[in-house]
C-alpha cells in the first residue's frame, strides 16, 4: 500500500481536488501535534474552498475550534 | 540637430492642440506624435482612457456565475468576474499578499479563487476568506492581517448594453451622468441585448493607433470608396452626421436594409421602436473607445483595445432582440459585418503609416463630411490640454 506521501503526490500530479481533501484530512487525523494537525487541516480546507467541496464548512469549523481560523 | 528647449516643445504642442480646437473647416488634425510617440501614447492613456469610462469587455464574456476572465488593459492585469449571485465586477487580478497574478486563463471558479503562490483565497465577490499559515504553520490568522481590508481591489465599472465600462482613476462622474445624452438618444433601444454567442464575436488586429479606428468609423465620407457594396442601396446622400461635442459622434442612414435568408426570414425586431428605426440605423463612436451600431433587428459593439501606439485589437460583438435566432442567418450577419470592418483595415493602417511623414500637419477636415471625425479630435485635444494644465 502506497504511503500517504506517495498518494498525496499522485493526487497533486492529477490535480485531484476531492482526493487531496480526503488525504490531507487523513494526514490531519494522523498528526502528532496540534501544529501539524492545523497544517494539514488548512490544506484540506483550502482545497475544499477552491472546489466548493461539501466538507469546506466542516473543515472551517474544525480549524476555528482549534483556534487556527476566523 | 540640437534638442529644442522644453518650453518651446510645450508651446509647440499647445499650439498644435489649439489648432485642432478650431471650427471644423479651418481646424488641423492632431499632430503626428499623437499616433507615433510611445510616450504620448501613455499620456493619452491617462487623459483619455483611465480617467474616463473606457470599454473593457462585455458581460457576456462571463456568462455564468463563477466565470472569470483575466484581461490585460493598458498593461494592467484585470479580472472580469461574475460572482455567485450573478453580479459582474472588475478587479485587479492581483493577490493582496505579494502581488501575484491570481487567474491566468479564463475559467469557472467553483468555490474560491486560490492564489497559486501562498493560497490566499478570495470569494467571487472579492472578499478575502482565508490566509493559510499567515501566522505560522497551521495558523491562518495574524494580528496585522485584517481580511476585511484586504479583499480584491475593485475597479469602478458600469454595464450598459452588455458593455463593461471601467473608470480606472475612480474620479469620473457617474456613467449615467457622463453619457446621459446617448442614453437618452437611444432610450427606445433600452431593451435586453442578446449576445449571439460564439459565432457572433470576432477580433481584428490592426496595425494602427486606436484613435484612427474611431476617426474612420464615425464618418460616412469614406463609405462609397471603401465599402462599395453599400452604394447600391445606401448612398452617401442617404447618410447624415451625428455630432455631440465632447460626448460622441457618428453617422446614420435612412435606408438600412435587413438581412434575409433565401426564404425571406429575418431577425426579429426590437420591441416598440419609433418609426425612424423602420429604415434608419445609427453608428456612433462613444468616446473614448467604444464603437456602436444600432439597427431595428440587431446591434453591435466594437471595443477598441489599445495595445501600443501603433497596434489595436478590435473586439466585435453582435446582439439580437431575441435569445433565439437562426444560426445560419447569424453566421451570415457576422460574416457580412466582418467583411465591412476588414475593408476598413487598409485605410486605418494606411493613415498610421502616413503619420511617419515629416511635415504632415495633422491634415484638414471637410466641414460637410468630416464633422464627426473632427468632433473626436476636438475631444482628444480638449482632454489633453486639460491634463497638461498646471
């Protein structure tokens, strides 16, 4: 099974936004620190915003609850 | 040859513009430098295009919510954008962070505009909605970054007859105040203009200063020689001048002939038009850079894009009274107008080349036939003198 990094790179290469959102959420879930979690959630949120992805609002709420967003 | 003292140069330029601002029969045309000098091109860009209402695009260029089209106008990166509620605006196509170009190609914005550099995101109404990592990794806020003040910089715009006019300086009076006379003149034509679609839009590149395209368009004097196809049904004596000093000028005909197909079908008319429009048509140059044509069954707009002092791109758009028109008839109409406008290219480019003639004094005007052209020269000279006034 490919590593998360490999799967992210593949999704970036194809500009597969839905997959990028899912993979960055996966990375956030696996994050060991709040900083890392905020970093990966931000990426998921930005790509979700750009694509009008249904998870955009939820991701925004998560970042706000962590004190990372307005 | 020694350089002229600055004062002499200024006086010569002022005298030349004063010579333009004489009665049409005795006036000179604008001096050569107004067509050949890159520096003067920039001065005119400020005096004639950035401080007035210039035609930039048509709203039909962004037909659906989320549609975004980057446009470079006078070197400025602009973004024509229809937001999610359908409102069309013009913004600087520039991220407020480090000045990166936001949108490189026309596309549909599905959610937000994401800057490709640091992913600052903007809503389609220009609001800045997120600033990723601006406060550090995973921290999307910072005390000195006030999103409410960092939205896309909007360029003042106004839409009339589907044409998106912009006032770069932000200082011009309202569009409806500036152009009240033509709005009133064409009040009967104040009806939905249905863009004919992809087959009703074309561009022409012309090796000339944009002003020459205006000067040629607004007079009928050249029609018998440059557009001989008109002679059989729209003779020179069937045309008359339209002159609105400091506003617009053009020409009109009493004998507009509708296009028909083999079965006699024609385009639907605009509704409730006065009797004039049964056989009348008007062709008006709305200063600075929009050339308009109005007939009973269709209209067009030519937006002149000044690329340099000697290069212009003409964007031609055709409109109809109804959304549903016959495709073959539309194609024939587009082809007909394209032929007419292509016929003008050699005279406009020829005048541009002629402006390299040392000693050409700007030319003269026929009082009977060139009043619309002189009206435009007078507008240019007036604005240039005002711009140079201390």
